[in-house]
C-alpha cells in the first residue's frame, strides 16, 4: 500500500505541475485584446473597452447557451466565431469580385476564385497588432463588412430568428448589439490572424474556413498520430496488467449467509439525508422535462407544438436549466451519499451532525432556487450586465450560475467537507491491531475517501478564479478545471472509493484488495485525467504546447475505460454470490451500467472526438452532445442514482422492495439513452462532420444545412429514445417517492434476515425506523 500511495502522490504532484506550467504558457501566449481597431484611413471601428463590454453582453444573454464561441456552447444557433468569419469573408470577396469582374464571387471560375481567396487570406491572416499602442490596423473594407454583419445580427438578436431558437429582443438595444458584435469580431480576428512568428492563428487555425486558409496544422495531424499510438500502447499495458492480476481472488474467505447490514440502525444524520434524495428525484423529473423542451427547440425554435413557449422560457434558459439541474441533482445525490455512508465507515455519529446536514440542505436549496431564478431574469433582460454576472447568468457552460450563487455553493461544499471529516475522523485515527490486515486496509480506504472529499470541496474553487472581465482563454482554462477535474476527476475517485467500501462492508470483497484496487484505479485514472483536461483547450486561444500534452494524455485517459468491462462483470458476479445480495440488485445493476456507459460514452464516443484532427472538424457538432449525454448521464447520473438507491436500501435493510417500477426505470433510461444516441445524435453529428470537412465548419452549424429535410428528420428521431428515457425516469421517480409513501415496500419478508442470536427483534428495529418522523422529512 505504501508504494501505491507514493505512486498516487507522484501522479498528483507531477500532473498538476505540468498543468500549472502549461497554464502559465497559455497566459503568456493567449490572443491579445486590442485597445482599439482602427482603419488605415484613421476611423476607429472598435473603441477601448468595447470588446470586454461585448463579452459581458454575450454572458448576460446566455453566453454559451446561445450558440457557441470557439466551438464551446450549444448547438441550435451557429458558432458565432465561424459564422462571423465566413460572413465577413464572403462580403469582402463579393466586393472585390463585383468591382473587378462584375460578378458575385460564387459565379467566378476557379482560377479567379483562387486569386481572390489568396488575397483574402493575406488580408485576414496578416497580424497588424501593435503591442506598444494596443491598436490593430485594418482595411476599411473590413469595417464595411463589420457593419454588414451588425445589420445581420440585428435581424437575429433584436428581430428574432426561429431557426436559431433566438426570440426577439434577446439583446435589448442597438448599443449592446454593437458591443456584442465587437466581441464576436475579436474572437473571429483571433481565429484567423496568425500568431507572431508562426504560420497558425491564435486558435491553431480553427475553425475550418477554406476561404481564408484556415486548415489543419501539421501539429494537429502529428499529435493525432501520437495520441493513437499512446492509446494502443496504453491498452496493451493495461491488458497485460489485467492478465497478471487474474490469479488474485477478490472474494473474502467466506461470504456470510445473511446481509451484514441487515441490523443497521440509521443514525439521526443518516435520516436527515433522506430529504436530499426526495429533492434528487424531483430534480430528475424536472431535468428530463426540460430536456424534451430543449431538444424540441431544434425543430420548432419559437415554441412547443404550436404553443409560444419561447416567450416565457427561451431556449437559452431551458438549456441552462437542463444542464444546471442535471449537475445539481447528480452532485446532491453524491454529497448525500457521502453523508449517509460516513457513519457506516466510522460507526460514529458526531455531535450536531444532523444539524449540520440540515443546514447544508437549506444552503443547497437556496443556491438551486436562487441561481435558476437569476438565470431567467438575466436572459429576459431584467438585469444589467454587471448585476447578471453576480446574480444572473455568467454565460459559461456548466458554471452558468451567478457569482453570488457560485460562492454560496462553494461555502456549502466546504461545510460538506467539515461534516465528512468529522464523521470520518474516528476511522482515520483508529489504530487498532497493527497485525490486522482488515483494519489497516480499511484505514487506507478511509484515507482515500477523505482525500477525494477534500478535493471535491476545494477544487470547485477553480470556478472562482475569473472575474467579469477576464480573458476568455483564461476563463476556459479554469472552467475546465471545474468541469473536467472536479466532475470527471475527483468525483470519480470519490465514487470508486464509496462503492469499494460498500462492497467491503457487505463482505463481498476482501478488504486488502478492495483498498488496493480503489487506490490503483484512482492513480491510473488521474494519471491521464489531470493533464488530459487540456483536450478541451486545443482551439481556445492556447499555444501548441496545450494541444501536444492534451492529445497524448487524453488518449491515456481512455485506456482504463476500454477494459472497464472486467469491473462490470465482477459487479454482476457479486450480485449473484449469495441469495441475500439480491437486496442490492438494483444499485449494483446501476453500477454495472456505469461501467458500460463509461466504456461507450467516455471511452468510445470520447476518443472519437478527442484526437486533434477529429476535434478540429467535430468540436461543437452533435458528436459533442453524443459524448456528453452518454458520459455525463450514463456515467455520473447512473452512478448518482446507484449511490442513492444503495443508501435507501441500507436505510431500512430488512424491508424488501417492490421493484417493478425500478426495473422499468433502469431499462427505460438505459435503452432510451442508447436510442437517443444511436438514432439521432450520432448520425446528425457524423453528417455535420462530413459537411464541416467538405464545406467548412460554418456550414455544418448553419440553418441552411441543419434545416434540410434529412437533418430535420434525424433530429425528430430523438423522440423515440427521449420518450423511452423519460418514461424510465418517471418510473424511477415514482419508485423513490413510493419509498416515502410506503407503496414501494413489499409486505412479504424476503427471508434474508440474520439469526436472532442476541435477543433483539429485527422487526421491532424496522418498526422503530418507520415510526421515526424525521426519516421521511
């Protein structure tokens, strides 16, 4: 175990040193924000501060939930960077073509088109930024193109555009529209202007735009090859390692003949966590409903089957709420599971623990309600841009909630950390018999749980590192610390440890191997996952070093997922190891589905888009929500549900469940998610990729392409999967609330109670728990 801890510590230290070093390189080489854009004849097109103010306008109207910037954001509206770049390019080419050949550019022969395209490339790619004055000098023709694009955006954001699901007056004034346009122009300028002493733009030539010479760089292709080689090498190494450990038997010497937790009496703090699970069930139902509405906006941008829903619930709000509520219920399920498992770990209930659990519940409820309300008020223009940042919508996907609510969530996480450490401390400091392998292994497992708990609470703080006027590139760097490291990294370690501990307490695995396996899994996952964060940043204004390191380690991140089926089979084997384990059948089944979706959603669909050359064409297309739905819900959502069901099962272990609705819920959500991915998201994403390669990224995201009959049909093909998925979620919620009302419990005993060898009547214990008012409140 000592060597495993040393390896874990080495991975953490080295990985964060590299990630931090690359962060300094990003800060030094990110695209400059010019003080002014001035034409060669002395006219100021964009004045001092207008780019930053335009960024704040973009944030307050929903930011990444209204189209995307540099490929990050939602998918119904265009990517504004690519859209602006293409429109500006076409405007300039048509001007030149009309003046010189009296024809639109599209009607010219290929030789003349190549002539004008070469001239355009020189115009757009030449870097005229003067670092000493902070001024970019541009051709007057680009100023004309700027004004033409502003006129177009007026029809989109002030008049409204149904194809983009953008209602009228999304931007409330001409002044704010022009500032928004200044921000989008800057993102386009950074995407087409070459870095000093380089041949690639600040965004590594993203997006693909043949008109200005934006094509994949050599680094993009070379590092894709390296990432594939690293993936194959990693898989080979993992296969050898798995083969070498097959002789190690995880089973304990003997599996008990009855449930070891069947006589567990819920502590006051455990009873207090149950209300969290009722909220989780309610939020699951709300998120599924919002998901249906959000998906429907892709085919009917102004309403919902004829009802003008966009007037009251714009797409940017429905998608914001869909994403945020999903994160809220997943995080709530995990936090509550930690609080519930704590007393099982230490067999200790600290003083005032129940009070702390109740206070935390109130704080989380305030953050949820307050942030959702603030986001709606911001998008509906009831807040100024400054107020919106603090109380409304920050504009950044997954961390949309205003800064005040963000701080409130951070305080709640710190309170959760204190509550967890209070309950784990007795187990951490317990020395016991130094010759007892079981006691020592349990302490190692508890220590890893404490480390993961601390990381979850503290790493969310990365979301507080930027301000209202921070550079977009640096916001992206820190945002992915939250989204990737916090959600996909340390929550994964936390969940792995909790599951290992539960199986150990059920005497289904040997303590020594359980602790070693959890620590080794955490080390392997983080060895690729920490530096692999950079694969989100290839084209966000970062230098080539981010692309190189990110491509290699994102490939290594996939390696353990390719063989995760072994873990799924082990969990299935444990579910059949003794008749009484059937009590835990459905939590275990959800853990099995986590392994399957980890392999498919995070592994296959993740690596499909992660290599640089793939992401160059695919970023922000429907291949991204394909990966996101399969990985976020399939892995973290299913895991949250599994943890919740495990806690609810342990709460009253001697009372069997009626699992009919739970069975429908499990299969409905898994089949529905698979249908959603395979019938709609995958084919739409692949056709978009083809369009992106052949015609340019702008076209793959345009209404001209997305509103064709084929693409609309494929978007409608989400309905079968979404319907099955929603019905499965309803069945799950029905079952969970049935535990509240009692109709999800069976009146027939399952025959798995322990022998009465201590004179205590189990039925009396169960009755006492059921009579406890706090249990269901």
